[in-house]
C-alpha cells in the first residue's frame, strides 16, 4: 500500500462519524472567523493613486544630490556597491571665488558631472551615510518609471533636475 | 535516469486493468519555473504516472545572481546589500550572519544595546517570515483568507522596519559593529502592542487553519521526511525540528546574547500525523512565532539606552584567515564562510551555506509515490526562498 496514503480503510462507525463531525465543526469555526471580517473589521488597504501613504522619515527612495553643496569628494561613488554614481570634476579656474557649502566646507573642485544611474541603484543608502556635506540624500519620490532605460540616468547638473529641489526635497 | 519507481506492492487496479502498461510510460511534467507553490523561480521536473509522482528533479539556477563572486570585488560594508538579497523574506538574518562573520574576524565588541536591537529586529523578522510562510502555504492548499490576515500583521512589522531602517524588504540595517539607527520609545511601544495582538492573532490562525479538517487531511502524513533522512541530508531549522529533533542554534550554540533568554524550542510531536510530515513542519513555525514573542518581551525588559555602534575602522581590513559562522535563520542554519587576505579591502572568498538548498535536495527523496497535489503541499511546507538557494 502507498505509505503516504491517508485513506482510512478500516475506520469504524464511531471514527467515521467522529471525523465527519470534526470536519463540519472545524470548517464552521473557520468560516465564522472569516465571516466576522464582513462587518466590524476596519479595512487596512488604501486605494493607491487617490490615497497615498505618508512615508516614514528614513524611507529610501530616489536619490537626490544638491550639487550646490557637493565638494566632489567621490566618497559616495566609492561606497556604492553597484557603482552607479559617476562623478567628474576639475580644478577651479584661477581667481574663482571659493564658495562654501551649507555646513562650512570649502568647495575646491569644480563639479562637471554628477550622474546616477537609478536603474542600477539598489537603494541601500550607503552613499548617503558617507557624504560629508549631506548633499546626497534619499528623497521620498518613488514614482519615476521611464520608457527607456537611458531615461533612468539622472544628470544632477541639468537645470530640470536641479529644479526637483523645490519639489521633492524638504529643506 | 528513467527507472521505474517502486512503491512496494502495487495496489489493486480499479480503472486501468493493465498496471504494467500504465507504469511503462511516465509523463514528464514541468512544475515551474513560475509555479505558485515554489515561491520564486524553481523548476521541478516531475515524472508522473497518472496522478502519482515517480521522480522529482529540481532544476536550480533561475535566480542565480553571482552574489558570492560579486562580493569578492566589493568592500566589506558594501557586501551587506548583496547578502540582503539572499533570503529576501528574512533579510535581517542574512545581514546579521554576515556582520557576525566580519566582527568575529575583526574582534569587534558590539555594544549591548545594539545586540539587543539585533535580537529584537531578528525575532520580528522571524515572525514576519513565518507569517509569510503560513499565508502562502494556506494559499497553496487553497485557502485564500489566511493569506490576507497574515499579510495584515506582516505589514505592521514591515512598517516598523521601514521607519527604523528606511526600507521594507532589503534593509541594510544591521551593520558591521552594530546597527544603523536606534529605535524610538514610541516604536518600541508599538512593538509591545504588536506582541499582544499577535498572540491573539496566532490563536485565530490556529483555529482557522491548523485544526481545520481539510488542512489536516491535506498535510498530516504527507511528505514525511523521517528524522534519519533529515540528519543524513543535513536538514536544519523547522524541517529538522518538525521531524522531532530539538536543535536550535540559539539554544545549542548560542551566539549574540541568546544565552540570556528564556524560550523553548518547539518540535514536531505528531499531534496530527507523524513527526516529519507537512503538518508538523507547519506547526513548528506557528509555535516559533509564540516563542519569538516571548523573546521580544524579554528584550523590552532588558533594553537600556546606550551606544548602538561599536568601534570599527573607517576602512575595514581583515587579518589573514578564515572563519565560518552559522546562525539560526527562520528557514534553518545560514552559514557564512569568509576567507580573507592580509590588507585586502574585499573578501577573498565568501561562501554561503544555505538551508533551503539542503531542503530542496530532499525533494527527490520524498516525492516518489506521492500524488501531485501532495507534492505541492510538500514543496510548500519546506518554505523555500529561491534567492537563497541560487544566490
């Protein structure tokens, strides 16, 4: 006989009716638990596009770099486990005024490129923890699907991307 | 490979008169790669004779992401997002195991509060993972509503994790030397409320699913992995405990601060069916949820303000050597074998020992002679996560 078979071939009348009663009883108990959810239990789901959840403070969504505070130290690019941050910088031109970041660090290099490939980004947050001026942050913006994968590459020196600052970053 | 399967004396044929004829041609069926019972991308080639499985051959590798090779090129902190993606339903345990490995080589002292917070997050993660296992297992067997109830409660855990770490699934929360962020008192209060609610909820699950006649009939005495088989194959976690063997690394080889905690190790006793069958593996998970709640309550009493990050050099370089650390994840023992070279910023080799890989290798053993529907129940009951199997 099949060792995994669960058929009760030699069940007595008592066993038979016991199993029958048990089957009905446990099913009714389960059904009653489910039935109680029809009324009285508050709905936990939200209707997404109309109702949006407020994300917690530390939520890690799309990266945003505030280039005015960036000192081109490339620490974020080195910390990135998937190498999705591309930074290029050159020497400041002679006689240029050395600006300071919001926390007082002098900007000695001229940032020429700061691109993040968001399609590669794994949202681990390691780059934001090493940033000395805290200009690279995770915003709370999570709706940014694109038609092409190139569209996921954001150049943070582009004017339209700089304009995000007013929209998505809480200052 | 095409051998006839043998389940002893053939049963008396009822419809097909010629049993020999019936057995001579086996039908090859592919279960997966996207079968709902496999929770990931696992293809199982099953050779069936009408409704009965003759062989089951798992084909792995659909979720292979070269994590071990990748980690040889990333610094020690950067590996943590990669180990997150091993068992994505219990990421905290993956991080924890990896962090313990590096800390053991570095000789880092982890502050007491950080250790307690690790245990807190770990046990919450265990509840979350077992809720997922519970919900999807009921779903595999045709019950839809338990899945929704389980997800409601898992959502509360995920919300807490989201607030404390910033992500819902791949946290990067447990760091080498400690944890990233501290929990606020308000969040800890919510954990307490959650524990109280969860205990009530677990009773409801017990009534709704565990004792349900249909569920018991589908799972008890099905897919029996005997204790000898479990020991021979090297099974761990709920699969081994479901077979009745009391083995839990938190109790037997305590790491972190687990030696200070008072909790039981639930084993399958054969209350329904026999130890080692699907029902016992399932009930071990549900009992572990209660034990985790016990541990969380004890963490709450022990928590005191303090530092959450130990002294770790800015650029981590390990001494030459190798170390193997294993921890008790929700699905079994997860082991990290790290080989490091002197003055290297990256691991020389990082080998991951995955519990689910062992459990999948037991499937060809238990499958022959099962009905296809029972085989689905067996695959669901070992609660595999393919990210961990394929790495």
